[in-house]
């Protein structure tokens, strides 16, 4: 066998391994997004892939390793894309960002991935909602993957609202995060409540509205912050 043929064979094996890994990650992502970490076994994943479950041990150490790699695969994409857009917006705004501008850089960039990325990205959105609402290890995973980009958003919001108490900026982000994660969960509740006028899968409609809605909330919230703090102080003194 020539060296050229050997290289070609090795490349083919590497490509096959990569393709199999992606297939496993896709099917595991689907199952984890629907049933959570504890509701899925390696046998379940293997059955969807169409292989014997022992093959998964060749690619992953255990179920936790598989879960971590499923989550990290897309988490790094959305985190890095949002960080790049936030950095670019920070530079373009020359130290004078707006609340809506910062939120659009953060929210719209993320939503575009779910709009353009197909069902795989939407499955990851559901998985993110599950992880984010799991105390302990779930919160730690969100911290590990998303803290830098969230803190970048917070820094821009502080520039846009210099007189707003820091705690209110963080509470505002808490509300933004809750709305985004509920959207990503695609529970179907908005479909039923609205009689079909609104659809959980309609991320385009969410993108059109969410940043503007949340920006108005920040402005109202932070505009009344001083009065609220003063009222709280007077209540505590009574």
C-alpha cells in the first residue's frame, strides 16, 4: 500500500468517525431535550442511532460525557457569536450604547441561530431551557458556558443606563433570560392560550418583539429605580 493510499484511508476513517460522532450527538440531543439527563440511557441513544450500545463507549466515556459534549457543541457557537456581535456593537457605539441596541446584539444573534439552524438548533434550545432551570449542576453548566457573554451584555447595559442601580440591571437581565428560555422551551402554551394566533415555533415573531419589549421594561424599571429604592428605605424605617 502506498503512502498516498494510507493517507486516504486514514482520512476516510477520520471522516467516518466524525460523521458517526455527529449522528450520536444529534440523536442524543433530541432525546435529552425531550426527557432530560436522567430520562435517557445510552441504550436509548444507541437505539435511535441504530447501533449496539457498546459502540457509544468507544466515542464517549459515559452518559455524562455524552451530555456535556452535546451541550458544549452548540453552546460554544452561540456564546462566541454573541460575544463577537456585542464586542462589535460596543466599538461601533463609541461608549454610548442604547439598551435596545445591546439587547438586539444579544437576543437577535441568538434567535437567528434557532431560526436558521433547523430542528437541531431548536432541540438545543429546549435542552438549554431544561439545563438552565435545573438547580445545582444545571446552573453550573450555564455559568461555565455563558457567564462571559452575559457579563458583556451587563456591561453594555450599565453604560446605557449609568444611573440605574446595579441590582436592577441584574434583575432586568434575569427577566430577559426567563423570557428567552421560555421561548426556547417551545412548550406550546402560547399556541393554546392564543387560539393559534401565536406559535411557539415562530422565533421570527419573537425576534421582532422581544428586544424592544425588554428595552422598554429596562427604561421603565430603571427610570423608577430611585423612587422605588427610596420607598423601600422608608418602609424599612417604619
